[in-house]
C-alpha cells in the first residue's frame, strides 16, 4: 500500500466542514425578526381587512342585540335621552315608566333591525371619513335610515300608529374631528403594514431556514418563535381589553363594552390560538422525526481496511 493512499475508512469517516458562524448568526437573526413581525402583521391584517368590511362588521355585531348587557346599556341611554327630550325628571313618576318602555323595546325585532341599521350606517360613515373625508370635519351619521327601518318593522308587527312615526333627517356626530384626523392618518399606515408585514415575516423565515447550516434546527426555532408570537398576541388582546374597560368613565356600561370588544376581537383571538397551535405542532413533529426518524437510526459501522498478509517476498 502506497504511503500517500488514504484508507477508505478514514475517507468515509472524515467529518463534514462546519458552516461559517456568520451564516448561522445571520440565519438566527432573520428567523428572530420574522417571528417578531408575525404578531404585528396579524394585528395589522385584522384591523385593515377585518374591521373595514361593512358586511362582516354588521354580522359580527348582530348577535350583540340579544346580549343582556348591551340591551341594558342601550335601554338606559334611550331612556335618559327620552326623558331629557320630554323634559321629564329621570327619577320622577314618569322616569321608571320610560325606562321600562325602553327595556321592552330592546326585546323586539324592531330593535334588532334598528341595531343592524345603526351599525351599518355608523361603519359606512366612519369608513368613508377615513378614506375620503375632509380634514377637520367630524364624522356624522344620518339617523333617518335607522328610524325608517324601525318604523317598517313596527308596521310589519301591526303596532298601532306605527305608520305615523316621523323619520327626521338628523345628523348625529359619532366621532370628533380630532379623532377622525388621527384615524385617517393611521389608516394610511395600516393599509401598508397589513400587506408588507405578513409578507416580510414569511420571506424572512424562508431566508433564515435556507441559510441555516442545520435546517431541521432552524425549522424548530421558527416554529417555536411562531408559537411564542401567537401567545404574545393573545396576551396583547387581553391587556387591551383590560385597558379599554378601565378607561371607560361609566362603570355600569363596562359589561356591554366588554361584549363589544370580545365580538370584534374574536377573529384575532382565533388567529393567536392558531399560531400557537401550529408552531407547537410543527416543533413537536420536527422533534419526533429527529428522535425517531431515519436520521436517528444507528448507522452500520464501516469495517476497517483488511491488514495485508505477508507476501512471498517477505516470507
């Protein structure tokens, strides 16, 4: 055997070259950035695409018409406004009667029709203001379509004198001018973020996995980061609910506000749970394939080169 010849066992057992540390560091940075952008992208997409659909918004808010907390809050507001318009004391003889009448009305089909019409009109007005509205002008809603819908439903229920209910064209301010201007500026940024943040998160994750020296480990890290992002998103939703309810001046209306908040964020909460479950499932699958897959099976040892026997010349 020539001294320059390398044995076959040494050639096969030579360890592979390790990837540069810079490459692994860049891969880890890309994966971490992708996992960080993922919950923000989900939040922006929910706000830009979920809350701006009028039909979806009305369908989301429709079940709240039967929520006891929401009905009580609406009945209290209606009773207070009626007694103020009629010049009656709220705690006088007619006050409880007006309150009972308002509570009875919230249990009718006419109230549910008016609730849907009011939500549709309000959402359409706010959406038009943030997209095409003029700066410095408040957002107003004409209550005539709402009153017309209530009148039609009462007439269908054969309520006496329902056809004589007036339908005035009255503009009601639902958003001050300063809040409308801030919402308009934020909406422009939100539209851009809703498209680019999720796309950037996906591209960064793919690039990080591609650059990784051990792609199986990179997939596991990405999956765990996705699960962590889903958990952080769920915590942010819960913290936002607490801060929103704590900032309300009227404590009796907090259950109704909580019901509205839960209805609006239902899709976002589902997204956070999906991210958490998907990340944990992918991480578990990667770990199982590493532990019990073909890569974990013991390899057959390579037999050493046979020792050459003595030749005739040596003998």
